């Protein structure tokens, strides 16, 4: 007979409620198991709810009937769990059953909502959730392979625990009590080696010079740091928070070792490029939580894009989920009401053989499924459309996926009155409660990963709750969308939690807080954990003392946590207490100005340029189909349609184009129904160029982002840019040299296009160290987001062909440029020259915009990945028409597949052709007609090639069909 569990001894009963998860979930898991090398397995999933308390069976049945049971689709069964669950091994020749539950302390938002609903019914219980899986066909695999399947598909050991049979649920341990323990860390008298050990053991991610500077400061102060002080300094000085690589002084050398000057600050170069442009629509750039622009109609827009790479590698759903939540809060802190989201995702190959997977790394198919679900879950539940993005596949992202989340918001009325905190203002925290989730996230994101990262960095993973964030958003609109806002400053609790938010907000004034006033999710947190926790959905406000009671009351009315935890003091110190115990006592000057400046060395790349003399002898018929089926080019509709891109009713040009929403759009357009104007969003990303020529990559992705929005109907003279750099280890001179070249390309390209950067983010150290010591670095990856003014949303256009008999016009010049091309990817080549900048492109885009505004253009599409042939094929796929094109270029392969910059295809009514050609200029020519027959026919000097629309669609949709 099993021993009584602690719950039974104290009178609590644990009830186990089980219901089927549904055929969709079963099918998804079975397909992913096949990706992992388990083709004969079928998985049946069940949701499990653990209810703990002293409620009787009748009360539990009443609750289940009201809140859990779905009699027709997912009937629930009720079981009483007695004792500690056994952990049987799978029996030979039988299906395996495993059960998964969240670890104690991990946010369980379904459990919390269910417990709250039960309380409203008068039933006092605690709730934890989990899942049960029956693995049919498990008998064909040994236990170690089943464990691989479980760890890579059914359970993430970072946040969950599992067992064959039943598992002990992860209730927060109510026996724990709060502790005020503050540890002192002996540091000031340590030698260099001992300092390095402290740095590594605590995961501080400080440079040797930095940890030495910390020790020196404490020697002068005559004391050692507390644990919270050391963690606060590490967070504040982390690359994630202080951008110390982009602020470093960099000595430059060529590949031959010759001196090439120095860079005083990459961040300053980006800021200066925007300052020198003096674009009249820029309201605020590189200041605060988001960039702010004002294109027209007195409407101000805030925009920001963030990365959540490391968390998404070890817990894909939670990492992506909170990436979306975090960037929404950045925009809320502008302050603005979020109106659109973007997502750019980079994964390893979905069909990777699981035997090739590095130890400690989740399979790319599993990462993709979790990330996409995480993005969809947060945005959809917030009621914000996810309208623009990209998905890239490359072996370089196997161990380090990249997740870029962006948000646009309409700035609230109170923006102009946010003057910053004043001495005497109250420090008010609103939103969610504080737990252990996300601890050391800032320093974790500043480090490389290895096979043990998931085990040691589990607490760095945040868990989101979009319902709480939606309530927080509604509250902030209440407080700030008025001429007399109810606070003087606002920021979000992101990386570093209260340490970062309060420490940065109080930098100029000083601040004093008491951590005992902070609402916790559960007891048992140490003071430094409360201070550093990155628990989600929290905002910090500086509130005049006379307004604090009203702010707190409004928040609590919505069911949010709301705490007055201290005041801004005017003494220029950061003082943190836990009741009577001092936790942190540091001068703001040292905390924010005391970090030694990084001095780095960079070796600049010298890419091959000039004429591309590489020869291409390819079969155009099969090459186009191979390009369309390449994962980066192929349809993303299964991903896109999981996002709600219509909510709020303002999406004019959608992510998918055409009458059946079957083809890809370039840019997307948002315009509220009450306004004539709106804005367009476009994305540029192509890491293949960065490996070969990082400077030209910068030009190329900026050009693509700008082309995206111009092709949708936006004004190229009113474009704002965001930069997101994801890179490897910047302390490697060659890697840093690529970064320097890319930043310089960004600055020059922004000047060429007259498109200022208004915000950005760097994510460095995206590397994985295998157990054998070998490093895997991601390819140099630059993502550019363009946001542009659409003066007349009724003139916005898509990529779908509109009318048989209309003429296709190609604008711009096609050159032989195959370096980093997708033709290279599908043919296995690595030679060629990366596309060169096109100095004439900006003026041509302005003329194209004029043609669109005059109503002379029916549809448009930019040839990018895969070149002109792919773009024409996508227009056919999106529409109900076909194309007959003639390319009389001497080099037929280049005409079809080169990825030269500066080109846009225009569909023009035949009677308007002469007018369009005269307007757009000499670099525009008619290349074909739209026809009623749904074929793509391209005639070159090498012959005639014909593909049916079905053939093209099958290649493009592939397994997504």
C-alpha cells in the first residue's frame, strides 16, 4: 500500500481530472514524432487537471461539469489520487503512457484561472495542470529512444517534470515561508582567478575587467557586496541591457593585419545617421522604450522590435510567448496602444535527422512548433493582429533559433506630459505577481549556450499570461490616454525585472524601495530573487503621491496586482530593503557609469566584388520548382493562418494575397476605418548575404524592406527603420569585423534611402558550444523592419494579378549577381557576387509611388529571394490568372534567378502603359502580359519554359498544402 502523501496527511485531497486534447493535437504530435525519427508512432494526448484541497466529491463534480467537461467532444473523468504516484517502466510489447506536469513555482496560468473561477463558485482549491500521452507503437523502440522522444516533444525538462504512468503535480509548496536572508559575497580581496570563479559560478557574464572593477569599488567602500548588489550590477552591465559591444571602442584591422582606424561607438554611428538626416517625421529615436514617428493627421506611432533567442532555444513556447508580451510592454511604455505585431523567425531544417542533433538541443521541428504556438497564443489573446513577418531556415540556426518580435502602437495623449520621476513620487508596480520565472534572464541572454544550458538556466525562462497583460494594457490606456495623465513616467519590467526598471527610472533622482510590498505568486522567494525576477506582465510607474491611491484602486478594480513599493528620493542612490534588512545600497553613478568601457579588436572582411564571372548552367524548368519548394521561399500559410491578422478591423493588405489568400504579400497595410491614411510594414532579412558580404547584406535587406512597403502603396519619402542584429561572439575579431561592416552598411543605406533608424536591438553571443568544445555560431543576421506612411489606404495594392490583358512592367536593372543567392542554395554552390547597392533605386521608388497614387498600378511585387522567376510564379499562385513573359536578356539564367536590388514588378492596364513608362523612367520595360490561362510562360533566348499554376502551387505549398 502506498504511503500517504503530505497532502493527505494535512487533510487535502488531490483530484485528477482527465480529458482528451483532441484530434488536432494528436495529429500535430504524431507528425512531429515522424520528424524526430519515429515514423511508426501515434500519440494520443490528454489534458490533466490536478485539484488539491478539502472539497468533497460533489463539489469537485460541480466544478468539473461547469468548467472542464466537454460532453460531446472531450468528456472528462474524475479520479482521486492517493499517495505518491508510482513510476512504472514501459512494459515490453505495449504502448507507453507518460504524464507531464509543471515544476513547482512555474507559472500555470490555466491553473490560476481555474482556481479563481472555482473560488467564485465557493470552492476553495489549488489547481495545477499537466498532460498525459499514450504512445502507440512504443514497443518498437528501446527505452532510451522513448526518453529522447519525450524530452524533445512531450516534455521540456526546463519547466516540466514527467514520469511513465502518473506524475506528482507541481503545486507551489505552501509550507514555504518568505525569507529575508541576504547573503554577503566575499569579493573585495579575491585574486583574478577567484574573481573568475565567482563570475562563472553565479552566471554574472561580466568581462574580467568588469568583475575586477566591482571588486575595486568594494575595496574602496570597505565592504563586500550583497548577493542582490552583485546580481544588480551584473544585470545593469550586461550586454543585453547596456549594449556594451555596440558602445565599445573598436580597433580595426584588415585581413592582412594592417591598421584600418577605429570605431568610437557603433551605437553612436547609428544614432548619428538618424540625427544627420533630420527627418521631419521623427519624434523620438533611440530614446526610451520605442521609436516614435508622426507621418500625418497628428497620429504618432511607436514601434519596437526585440529578440528572445536564448529563452526560445530552451523553452520555445514560453520564449516566444514572452517575447511577444515583452515587446508589447515596450510599446505600452512609450506610452502607446498596441495595434499591430510582427514576427521574424529563424530555424534549423525541419527535416534534420535526429541523429545529427547536437546534445542538449531541441529538434528544429519542435522548436518551430513551440515558437509559432507561443507567438499565436499571446497576440491572439491580446487581440492584436500579427500582420508582417518572415520565416527563414538554415543549418546555422539548429542550436540557436532566432525569434524577433515587433509591435506598433498609437501613442497616447499623455505622452507629452511624461516629464520623468520627481523626488517624492511613488514607485508603483502594476500587473502580474512576482515569481522565480526569468531570474538572471539578462545575463543568460548575454552568454553562449551549451549542452547544459537547459538544466542550469531553467529559471531564466519566463512564462506569460496575455490575459493579465490585456488588463494591464486597458488600465494604462485609462491612466495615460488623457491630457492629464496619472503618472509622470512609465517603463516595463523586462530584462532584469525591478532591478532594471526601477534602477533605470531612478538613475537621475535616486530611489528607495521595500521588497516586502511586492506581491508574490508564492512564498519562499529570497530578496534578490524578488528584485531580479523577470516575471511577466509588470509595469513600473512614477506617480505623484496624491495620485497614487487612485492608480492603485483602478488597478485593483481590474483584478491586477498593484503595489506602492517606495519613492524616488533625490539622493542619487539605489536603496533596496526587505523590511528592516538592507538588500542593495549603491550610488547611481557607479551603477550606471562605473562599468569599464570595452576595448575590442575587429578584423574587417574583404569580400569578392566586381563583375560576377561565375557560370550558371541550370535547367530553368526544374530550378524554379526547386526554388519554390525551398523552405525559406515556400508557403508559410500554415503559420500565418494561426495568427489573427484581421482583429481590430484595420488590416487593409494582409500577409497573404489574392482572392483565396493563397499567395505571399510584400508589405502589409494597417489603416483604421475612420482614417484615409495608414501605415505599411515591411521586413528585410537574408543571412546568406551576410556570410559572404555583410556590408552589402545591410544594403540588400534595407532595400527589400523599403521595396516591401513601396510595393504595397507606401510613400518612400516617409519610411522609418528598425534594426535588429543577431550575431555570434563579438570578442572574436572576425565576427566583430562582420558586425562593423554591417553597421556601416546600415548607416550608408539609410542615408541613401532617406530612411532613419528610430530604434533597434542587438542580440550577441548566439553560439552553442558542443560537448567536444566545438562552437556553432549563427550566420550574421540582420533584420530590418520598415514602417512607412500610406497616404491613401484605398490606393494600397497587393501582389495578386488583377486583370487579363494588363501588362507587366519590370522596373530596375537585373545584373549577374549570384553571391548568397537562393539559386546557390538549391544548386549547392557558394560562388558569385552579392547584389550591389542601386543608387538610383530611391528616386525610382518615388516615381513608382506616384504611379500607384494616380491609380495606374493594379498590383506589384518585388523580386527578391529566387529572383524574377520566383516573383512571377508567386503572382500566378496568388491570383486566378496566368503570365506570358519574354526576357530578351543575353544571360537568361541571370534574368530569371539573379536577386539584383532595386526592382519591382508592376501590373499596369495596357492603355496606361505609355504613361507609366514615361513616369517611372528609362529603367522600366514591359516584360509580358497577364493572360486568362493559369500558366506561367517565360520565353528567353534559351527557349520557352511553361509551368501550370497547379505545378507551381504544389511546389510552393509542399507539405503545407
